[in-house]
C-alpha cells in the first residue's frame, strides 16, 4: 500500500521543534493540510508562517496535551477548521536521563503523563474523526513515534523506558482494535535523537552511562523515517542503525544486548572512579 497525503488533514503533535517540526515541513511539501500543536504558541506561529510562505496550508493550535480540557479543545478546533482528520502523528515527548534510585515520583509521573497518557487520550478523542475519514473512502492512520527504549530497557532511562514500553504496547493493542474502524496504527522507533534544545527535552541530565547526545540521530533523519512509515504503511520501523541493531539484537541475541548495556554502566563507573582518584 502507498498512502498519498496530498489534500489530507494531518495533526502533528510536538510540532514546534525536533522531529515534529521537520516532519511538518516534509508533509507540507507533499501537499498535506497541517494542523500543528505544541505548547509554544510563538514557535508554532513562526513555523506556520514559514510553511504558508512556501505555499502550504497550515494552522496552529497551541495546547498542553497533558490537560484533558486542552486535548478536547484541540480536537474540536481541528474539526471546526478542517472538517476532517485523516492522520494523527504523536511526536511530543520528554525524557529523564538519570538513575532510578536518585529520581522521584514527580519525574516518573511527568514522563508518563507526557509520553503515554497524553498521546493515548488524544488518540481516543480522534478516533471518531479518523473513522469518518475511512467511511469517506480513505485509509486513515495513527502514527506513534515512540523509541527503541520501548523495546529494550536502557540504564539511566528507567522512566523513559517505562513510558515508551507502555506506548508501544498500547499501539499494538490499537492495531488490533482499530481494524474494525479502518484505521492503521503505525509505530516508529528512533534511537537517541539530537534535540534542538537538550535542556528543554531532558527533565534531568545526570545519567550514569555514556550517551553521545551530540552524535545522536538528527531530527531530520527520524522525520524521514516517520514519513516513510506513513506513506508505505509500515507496521513498525526502527529508524537508524543503532535503533535497528537493538531492535534486531533484542529478538535474536537478548543476552548480548543485556551484556552490552551492563558493560556501558561498568565502564562509566570505572571512569568515575578514575576521575575521583585523580
């Protein structure tokens, strides 16, 4: 199946920066009608102005997706403005990088609210609109941008992994349930993604494992993977070599993947001890 998004209404969350922002630009070039949401009204307005200048149809709907009232207002506003919804792309997310033992309940709840509850409850509200799209003769989709952390636990990212595992499981449940509505549930699993603003993306940055944030996947590369997943209707896609390796390795060589993760922790601990000794 090849999905054509020209003239179709696509709602992108987390659109003010990172993957969502890059994806919006790519969808605009394919002729999609864009409904863009994020917390930052100013950043959304700037993006929409750029897209309109290039000839795209884009509207902004600032919202805090952890708020039930904001989610309802968002869906109502999109329906009022466009009269339809054909694709929902859940891109918004946060991360906490630090050991479980030094974290807190507040951080755990914040990560789960943003990465799991917000997108799943937004999806629930969008199902009637997506069903109407199918009944009108098109094949709608929900594209969930999760993380390879949703397939393999990563040290110092316990809350993030928990939220993404839940999101992955919910997507798989969607896939079965939504078939009777004609809605495809697609899953994208990027690895470590280079953030526009690392301090905004991370609730804390004190993990006891080495992660190369500067050498991480560019957002543009991940956005390409999300777009290909949507257009080609790929059920699940690991984006990037590292993500693919973990995705494949967890299935074929689970002990090897576990050993590699443990070794990363050991190496970091040795470097810390050496630094302390000097």
